[in-house]
C-alpha cells in the first residue's frame, strides 16, 4: 500500500467543486479543506507507485480548476490512534 499526501491549490470559486471531484476518485480516502498555503489536502492510498502516478498525472490533471499541486510520499505512519489500540489489546 502506497500512501501519499497531496497538497492542492484550486481556483477560489471552485474549491468545493474540486474537493468533491477528488473525493469521488478511486484511491482517494479523504479530502480536507484547510487554512494556510493550500486550499485542499487529499490523502491517497493506492496499491502501487504506478497507481499513484496514474492518479496524480492523469486523473488530477483532468481537473481544470486545480492551479497547483504538490505530492508527498508517506514512508511510515505514526498514529496515536493505532498505538492506543495496540496497548488496549494487551491490557484486556
């Protein structure tokens, strides 16, 4: 499983529309509207790097209202939620 974080800038009047289009794509698990330098953050979880390349360079590219994007590849997850779950299993 390949996880990536995609930072997205969209045309100001199209942010919600872009978010909905991205959220409907296979491989996208979540889309957040955010404050700061970017308008949206999408979390992609796909089977392979080739699938990620297709998602970013073909599917996202087809959305004309995206002005800019930056894709970051996740190496390792550190989730408090996951850690809490592991410790609870051993304490039962």
